[in-house]
C-alpha cells in the first residue's frame, strides 16, 4: 500500500468543498481503523528463518510455548493457552467451563461473543450497557438471571474494563461462572492488576486489527489448573500424547508463524501503545470543544492500550447524524467504522430468534446509532489526526447546511434513477 499522503484542502470555506459534494478528498489514500501494527522486519524474518530451518510449523512448537510463557508472565496468570483466533478461544472456553442453558452477555459487542454461545447451543441473553462506560450494566444483569443461567461473559469494550468487582460478586452470589471477553484489552489493567487474571478465565484476540497481533490469533488465560488442562486438550482434538484421544476436541491451535509474529510484536508493544496514547491525547485535545462530539475517555491512572478512538455523536447538537458523518468521512477517505452497529440482537440469527430483545436494550440501541471509531495506530500520523479533527469540527459546526444539502442530493439521486 502506498503511504497515505494528505492534501491541504482542509481549510474549507464552504460546505460545497466537502468531498461528498464537489470537493477533492482530504486524503489521497484511505485511512483505516485497524491497520495492523507491523514489527521490526529483520527480527521477524530471523525468527521465520529459524522456524523454517527447524521444520516445526505448528503443534506445540517452541515459539508458541515461548509466547504462551511470556503472555502468562506479562498478565500475571498461571496459564496461557494460545489459539488460532479469539473466536475459537471463546468457543472452547465456553465449552470447557461447561456453560449451558443461558449465558448473559452485552449486545453491544462484536458478534463473536454471541456466536460463540449460539455455536455451543447456548442462548445468549442480551443485557443492556451502561451509557458512560459502554460496558454491561451490572444492575440490569441481575434481573436477567433465571434458573437456566449458568454464566456471564463480560466484555471489556474498547479495552476499558467492565465492573469486574460487581460482576465477580454477583456471579459468586448466584453460583455462576464468569468469563471475560478481553479481545480489546490486551495490555490494559483494572485497579492496578492486568486484565487477564479475572473471573474463571479471560480470552484475548490477536487479530491483525488489534493493538497486538499474531496475524490471526488469540489466547485463553486462567489461574485454574483443571480448566487449563481441559482447554489444552480441547484445542488439540483431545489428544494426550500420540494416538491417545481422551476427550472431545477440535483444532484451535496457534501456528508457529503466528507465534513468531506475536513474539516480535511483543517486543514492540510499548512503542505501539505509546503512539496510540499520543494519538488519543491529540484527538482528545482537538475534539474537546467540538459541540455534540464526545470522545470516550480512558482512565489514565490505569494501563491502557488506547487502541480504539471512539466518539459519540449527539445528532441533536450536530444536526448531522452518525451515518451521515460516516458517509462524509468516507468521501474524504477517512474510513471510520460504526462498531458495533446494529448490536448483536439486531443481527441474525438473534434478530429472528429473539425479535423483542431491543425493547430491553434502550442504551444499546442509542449507542449503536451514535458511536463512531476513528483511525489510529502506527499507520496514522499526527498531521492526519489534525485533519480528521478539522473535518469533524467542520461537519459539526455546519450541520444544518450539510443536512439540507444531503437531503437535496438524495432527492436528486432518486429523481435520476430509472423507474423499474
Ligand atoms: N470479541 C470481541 C469483543 C471482538 O472485538 C472480536 C474481534 C472477537 C471477540 C473475536 O476475535 P477474532 O476471532 O477476530 O480474533 C474486525 C476484526 O476482524 C475482529 O477481529 C475484531 N474483533 C473486530 C472489532 O474488527 P471487521 O469486520 O471490522 O474487520 P475488517 O476486515 O473490516 O478490518 C477492519 C479494517 O482494518 C479494514 O477496514 C482495513 C484494516 N485492515 C484489516 C486487515 C484484516 C488492514 O489494513 N489490514 C488487514 O490485514 O472485524
């Protein structure tokens, strides 16, 4: 991909100069949410060569074992079980924890959290989120517990921990298992302790778009020896030694080349997070006085990976709604994302299975229509952020006029479309 070059067209004087109308895009090439962090190539290639020379490509290879040990040490847990992705980490954790019946999760999450349960024949019961934190609302959760409930999956959305203390005490009180989907939260802490050490287990995603990636990958971390043993069997067909299958299992192993990427990225993670942190501070500063735009804040007393730059758009103030912001930004080549629109309960199969779910999820429904993720990470430069913020400010301060023009444009398009 060519390097992103920025055009100096940001000081727009009129709404017509927006690319969605007749202007030139602010960026020549697309700026994405989720461009992968790439480690130092020499080190990466050196390890790949060692792997090739050794002719050991998967199945408990030395690089996977090294990565597991390093992650367990970093997180402060006894066991790390590396997997081929975060979704399979969830699926085998759900199974190994013997979850069944109903499990409570937030609907405002990536679809994999719900799919892992449904895949295992478990009903995901969607709980609303708390509007400030975007995380599962522990007070609403209590009302959803029934005799069929066996567990809760808390999601540390955007890397910001959910209310772990409350979730721990509620699940203990009701005899439920507690799993955390920490897909976003590698490198983050809660009350000074690293995410990964809470609940019965936590899972990470090391997908290419995450702060720390192994191309594709994931891990389950836990302090529970028995659970760890089960998980290790499950991720490898249930094999204990040659020819000896002692339980049901599937193939959820991480490959050596993924671990190579992980080990090399681990050496760069402090730098990646430092860049993310700087970007977060810049966004925070440059959007601080834009009316109708709220940047989701991280608690800087804790460890954060600052990997998601999330804004909430208040259409009542900006006059332009979130979806129109998306269209305008995309026209400028800023590929902002509507994570996690429209909420799991509005996607299949859940929309058909539980058609009334939205009635009990008012905050989720609101957020799903207000939230927007902006580009950050090592592929984004401070000058890019400055321009993105200028565009956002321009949209927010010229909302009325932009909205009128967008409606006019839509009407025109409708008229020019042939009648079928
Ligand atoms: N739980 C939660 C809470 C999660 O957020 C996720 C994953 C999981 C569980 C499951 O973990 P995994 O099984 O995925 O390990 C992306 C990721 O695919 C997904 O991992 C992630 N969450 C989710 C939040 O985002 P999409 O559909 O947005 O991916 P995609 O392909 O549109 O990529 C996003 C942008 O990144 C693209 O617009 C361009 C850029 N990109 C992407 C890739 C893959 C690149 O520049 N290079 C690349 O190689 O889901």
